[in-house]
C-alpha cells in the first residue's frame, strides 16, 4: 500500500512538472488609456546658497543676467558695469512631470540640473521657478532646498567624486497652479492603447472586456481597443476599474535577438533558432551540432510518454578557422555563450549574427540598440 502511495505521489509530481505554466497579466500593465498620461514641464531657475561651488560668472554671463533681472523684480537696481563675482549661485534647468487629473494645490517632485559650470549643487536652494508646458502656460511653481545624492571632494588639484553632484532633486518641490483639461466623463468611447503591437493580445483584451460587459469593446487593430462607456460617471469609474483588473494570458512572442553595440550586451528570447549552417570568424571556428535522442519511460506503467529530445554539442576550434557543417534545429544560445567565453567583442559578435541572418540560418529578428 505504501509503495502504491509513493508511486501516486511521484506520478502527480511529474505531471505538474510537465504541465506548461501559463502566465497572466492584468490589463493595467498592458495598456494605457488615451489622454491619461503624464505631461512634461520645464523651467529655468537660479540656485543660491552654494558653498563656493557655483558658476564661474566670467564664463557664464547668463547667470549674471539672471541675477540682475531677479534683483530688479525685487526692487533692487544693480549699477550698470558692475563686475559681480558670484560663487554661490548657479543657473539650472528644472524639470517635472505633471500627472493626469492633477489638481491645483497638489505637489510633485522636480529634478534640478546645472546649466553652467557649477561644481556642485549641494546645500543650494532653488528660487521660485515657474514650470511651463508645451503650450507655454505655467502649470506649477517650484522652490525649495536641493537634495544631492552625489559626493565630491578636491584638494591641490586632486579630486574624487561619487555619482553626480551637478544634479539634484526636490521631493514635492513644485506646487500645481493649473489643471489639465482631461475629461473622460465627456467621452462616450475611450481608447486603450497597447504597450506593444500585438493583434492576438488586442483580440484577447476585447474578448475579456466583452465577457465582463457584452458589446462593449472592439479591437480596432494591434494597438487600439475601443470601449463604449456608460452614461453615469460612477458607472464609468467602476467599469474602468474592473477592466484594469482583468487578467490576460500571455501570447506567443516573436523570435528576436537584441545587441547593444555600446555595452556588448546580447539578449535573446526562447524562440530564437539556428538552422543548418557553419561559422568561421578569423581564426575562430564554432561548431554547433544538434543530435536527436528518444526518451521513453523505463516501465510501461510509469505514466510518461515517448518523446524526442535534442542533445546539443558545441565545440570551438581556433586553428585555421575552417568552416564546419552544422545540423539544423540547434539553439543559438550555446553559440553566443561560447563566443562570450572566448572574449568576442560586440563588433565581432554583431558581424557573426548579421552573417547568420543574411545566410538565412538565424530565425529571429536582429535588432541593434
């Protein structure tokens, strides 16, 4: 009886291992709602209170001009021709993101970046700076003490720094003064834009929404799904909330190899395949051989199936660089791994991938970034 119980437990465990895992993602992570997005804000400001690490005014005349204009607005007249030597002031650019449905009085974070040649913004205070949108309208006012994450020190020509000291942030440093005209309650139909173009995923999203509420969603293409909205505002919010929480099963992906020629990073997904081919690069030869083996259960009552499994073999030769014939059906991952172990630089690796793609051996989209 105990042996039968162990056999049953092992059989269940093997069945769970062989069962493919199906992942699902909520719609909120797959789409964005048209009109519901962040908007960029930018402004020009002055940072004061620096400990001698500000702009060199002889090389940044706009800093002097900004200080003169600011003082004149405060009722202070600077005599013409004055040679102001300011070391505690820096001209900066201030950026922020205005969220959707932001209301007057709410606060947002800002990023402050040196515009001149200031050595450090540590200890500085940003003077009141208007932040404008693309329509040249002021949407927020920024002001406050700067938070610098970097650290630097210098002595007798020697210097050391950790991270950036010419950039800073001000948490909740800007107050919203103008609201965006985003009114979903006036739209009878909203558009859901997929983050990635995919006809299958768009169709799945529309079908899931229609199961929730019939004849509501239509997949227009691989990017857009239209949703008919109820008349009542509360019903609109309720429907959008339920739509965002719907989960969509993962869809098949396209084979792709991404190569970053600046950093030498090579990324590929599981769909990448390599056909019958041979590789020779200079005096480097890479041979990939794929053999098929039959795997079957040891006993007839084991509950398994007879399957064909690949047995990949990768060999590398550095003498002569001769071409070697490859069996079809092998995975490219072993080839790239072998090249990286030998120290192939990104240019060499990119050349090999391009040659494989041109020869029709690489079954994947090749993309460089």
